[in-house]
């Protein structure tokens, strides 16, 4: 177990280096001069040169790359071209709402989708199964911004139970924090619940056809025990995989959800930075998302070995 | 109640006119009017070929038929004095494992892969008794010891994939017998195992039966096993009982033609003398080695020598058998010869051309001289492609025009005893035996000098097996092809091979003409294999003991 974990962690390192280099290269290759944007339309050539120099944009590209890598290691992602605030600080300021949204969404997804999938598989072809499948089609087909506005319309405007928009950090009280998180989490969870419920259902159905399930029945095990004790753990690998992919793809959902519910999180920061061509911020965010993605994959790979003793790389 | 099970006391299980049909559709019944009974301590063998309904009968008794697919439509199944067909699901659940249990065919898949085997055995106690955790563990360890598993503590904490097939089957037997049920249903429990393991498992079942006075319903297709273990025999065909009688009667004087055919199809273990061949050599293998490396993290790689220093020559028209148990390296030899594996060292020469050192274009040309027939005819034909297209694919790859290739395919279809109309059909429209004929015809399309048949008849019923063996015999006479015939079955080897190589752990332990190797085996290993062959004291062809 331990050598395997160590091996997986070590193998993540080169991936991270490659990712860092690619991110650096991508932004340098896209058209548009950040110095020109920063300086505005009326700037003289001299002013532009000055800005370039102060940002290190006039250095040879390899030198820029070396500086970039060195800075990443020391935890310095540069300063924003627009505000002059360090990127790490900007990220730290905005990570709260996004983290809350992501953790909330994943928790709700797991708590709702897996039981739904189990019930559907256990009642294959029955009406509970059909209801689950219908809900899952609905969850897939309705876009987040539609779900979001519909939820706001009913719960905030019609019923007045929850605030329309905004964010309060948990330090200002748990209740206002949760109150403002409920709708965004629900809106964002829809798709993931649909996805995970479907995969859970189909993986369990597949496992239920295996010989060892027949053995369990021959032992006199109840249907419930067969589902929960024998089928679920054997179906875990695809379920964990899809949850991992789901977490990774949350980033897209976060951008939309934060806009709909006006949450000051990383998703909105991405949009702002891209529109402003704020290179250091864009780079920093992409780097953060990529490293998160690598980390999630790492966790998923390690979870495989927890669920399935046969998997040893 | 009349005691009609003779000396065995009142029957444990009585099946009367059991009929099982498909839940949907009005097709004919899968099992029809089946009746038999098994007394305590008695072994009743149910024999039949695939599709005879023997497994469906067993699953009906256990109440384990696939839901919404098959269901008993009439008849009675009495376990003691309780009619199982009318028992509620909850009652059936209580009876399973406690009063009747089952051992399955495939030990490799019968156990939950993510749970320790000790826990899997304990589950039975958890479900059916009020024992505490410590008592359950204790009882499980005792049971592991009873089925002669070495080091019960270690086995208890193992996962199924860490055990061999034989060990897993012992674990399944533990699960089935830990509560000492009245009835044990064994559905081909040794079919997936090597002969020596098979013998051990059969001995174990017999031992447990004597200890617990269990009624055993033993389902098998293997007449050898029947000869070794049965008290009485039920012969089934197409869902019907053909004949029920005691073993001696069935084996000596079967009253039904089908039973007669089934028994006489079992090849003899003693080969008939054959004329030595002096034809040209088509394949020679010299000093073949194949090692597989298993890479390990931060440790030196471990090596497995699958084939060690193997030499053989195959002549035109010769059928050379390579026999051995699983893991002996016989399939690796085949894979090296056809080029599916790259040998670690050694020379393979096909029709005078050396395979090693040849450029890839030359190798491609050499490959046409060597073709393969695989074990499982159900999986070796592309299900979405018509047979004709599968047949001509090889030839057209080597540049034969499509029409010419089709012409040859038609000739070959007739050679293997199928109509040319078969070319226009899909694989699922054929039976297993027919598919294997198609695979043989396909292998012959390129007019190979060597045919490698890897367990080519192992998946077939005995009667079909006999036909395919006859076909191979006829083909080598007519086309002169040399056949490298890989099998674990000594009877099949005795029936068809001119010479035999016995392999164990990657090495040839004995080789020579079939009548020497099988008639007077010299090596201990060969003798052991021979001893373990089921039914070796019976001459099935002549309906008498050897």
C-alpha cells in the first residue's frame, strides 16, 4: 500500500512540471500585448517599453520561464498587472466561496446520488427506477443557469425563504453562510447527481450479474445485504472515477453558478482576469486548477486500492 | 411415505414432474417433467450436454433461477416434507446454506473479489446462526482446516485473488457445508480445474459427504467423473430425463441410444498404435525460452520462466500433442510459435525459414504458413461480421482477390461439413461445434503447413468433440497439414495424437509416440497425471471396466 502511494505521488511531480511549462507557453503564444492593454490607448512607445521592463516582459522567453518556475516553487505567483496585488493573495481572498460551493456540491451529490442509484438498481425496471432515471435525464438536460434562476424565483422571490444572491463567510455566522449557499449548491448539484446516480445504477446492475452475487444469494443473504454489502463495494471503482471527473469538471460549473448567484469566488475571478488579460492572475488560476486536478486524480487512484484489493500497480 | 430410494433412507430431496419455462414468450420449456430423488449420503449424478437443462434444474431447487427469465411452471420439489416451489422467498432464504447449498462451476468468479475469504465464510454463520463474532471466527478457522487448507489463519485473511483455483473451490465448499446442510448441489464443481486438483476436490466432497451424511446432487458433463463418484445417474437431454438408473446399469448396459452414444463418445485413455511418420519437417523449435518479467517498484524485477529450453519438431500430417496442467507453459509455446509472443531466446523454423532474425515483411509472409484455432469458439469469431467475411479476411490481406477467396471459402465449408450458405450468416446462428468447424475452415484458408490448436475441443460437448476430432484427423490426411495440438485432456490426446510432449513448469518432462507416453508412462509426473484422469478404470467405448 505505502510504496504504491509513494510511487503515485512521485509520478505526479513530472506531470506538474509539464503542466507549469505548458501554461507558461500557452499564454505567451496567444496574441495581445499585456503591456499595451495596461498602458491604455494613448500610451507612447517609451511608456510601453517601461511597463514591459518592469514586468520582465522584455527578457528572453527562456529567462521568463526560469523565473516563472522558480517563483512557483517559492509560492510566488507574481502580482496582478491591474491592481498590483499579489496573485496568491487574490486567490486566497476569493477561494472561500468556491471551496464552500465545491465541497457542498460534492457532499450533496454523494449523499443523494449514490442512494438513488442503489435504489434504482435494486428495483430495476420498477417505477422507483423509472423515476430516478427520469430525474436524471432532467438533471442532465437543464443548464445550471436555468436551474439557478428557477430556484431563485421560487425559493427567494415567491416564498422568500432564502436570500437571492450574495455570500457571507462562515466567520460572520454559520446560518447566514449556509442560507446563502443552499441555492447555488442545489443548482450546481443537479448535473452531478444525475451523472453519479446513473453510473451508480449501471455499475451495480453490472455487478449484480456476477457469479459471486449468485453465491451470496445461495448463502441466503437478503436483497438489501446483497446490494449494500456485496454489490456496492464492487461497483465502487467506476463510481469513484466519475465522482473524481465530476470534481474536476466542477470548475466550469463554478464559473456559471458564481455569476448567477453573485458569489465572489474563483470562478468570477477567472472571468475578470481573462477579460482584462491579466496574465499573472490567469496563469496562477490555471496552475491552481491544474494542480487541483492532478491532486484529485491522485486521490482517486489511491481510493481504487482501498476499494479493490486486486488493484496494485 | 414409501422409501423408494433403496438403502438410503427417506429421500432428502424429491423432484416430481418439474417443468421450467421462460417467463416471457411461449417457447418450449427449458426443463420438462423432470423427476428424481436423492437420499442421505447418496450421490446422484445428473449428466447431459450443454443445453440439457441440468443446471436449470439445480437452480430451480435452490430458487436461484434468474428473475423475470425462467420460472418453474409445474411440478413439485420437496426438501424433506416442504414443497420448495410454494415456499415464500423469506423461507427460501432461510433454507439456503442451512438445509441446502450449492457449489458452483467457476471458483475463480464465485467469491466476492473485494472481501477476505474468512469473512465470506463467516457470512453464512452471521445470516443463519446467533453465534458471536469470536465463535464465528473460530468455527470458520475449524472449517478451513476441515477442508484441508494449509495455514487457516493466513487463508482467513486472504482475498480470493491470492488463492489458486483449487483453494478457492475449497473455500466455496466451506461456505456450502459449514452449516452441515442435508443437500449439496454441486454444479460442475471441477470442470474449471486441473485433473489433479479435480481429483482432490472430488475426494474432499466425498469425505465431507461421509462425515455429514449429505445428499449430493452432482451435475457434470464428464462421464469419467460419473464413473468415479456416482451412486445413481440421471441422464438428461433437451430438458428431459432420458434415463435414470444406478451407475453400473448406466455404464454397462444403457437402455437408451442417447446414453449409449454419450458414453461411447468418451475417448479411451489408451491410444491405438499408429504408424510412425517419415514426412518432411514443417516446424522445428530449438532451445525455446520465454521468461516473463514482473516489474516491482524499488525492488528487483521478478522473473517467471514460462518455457524453458524446449525442443520439438512437427512433421507433415503429424498431430503432435502438448499436454500439461494449467500454468505448465503449453499455451505460451503456442503463442511463441504463432508470433503472439516474442521468445526470449531460441529458434523457430517454419518450412525451412527461420522466424528469428527475419524482417517484419518476411515474417508476415511466413505467418501464412502457420494458423491457429482457439479454445472458445464463442469468442473467436467477430459477432458483427458475417462468417464469409471472417473467412476471406486473411486471404485478401495476402492479396488474393475477393472472389477467388470466396471460392476457396466455399470449398472449405464443404470440407468441414457445413453448407456454403453458412458464409452468408452471422456467428450467433451456429452452435459451438459448428463455430469451431468455421474456425478450423478459417485457419485453413491460407493453406498453412502448420495448424496450432490451443485447447480447440475443450469447450465442446463430448459428442461434438468427437466429430471435431474426426474432422481434424481427416483434414490432416487430405491437406497434409501438421497439427500442434495443445490440450489438458489426456483422453483427447490419446484419441488423436501421433506423438505427445508432456509439459510441467515450462519444461518437457517426457515425450515420444503417444502409445509409449500414455501407454507406459515413465516419468512420475506423467504417471500422476494419468492416475488423476477421472474414470480411468472404465473403458467407456466397450461399456466395461478396463
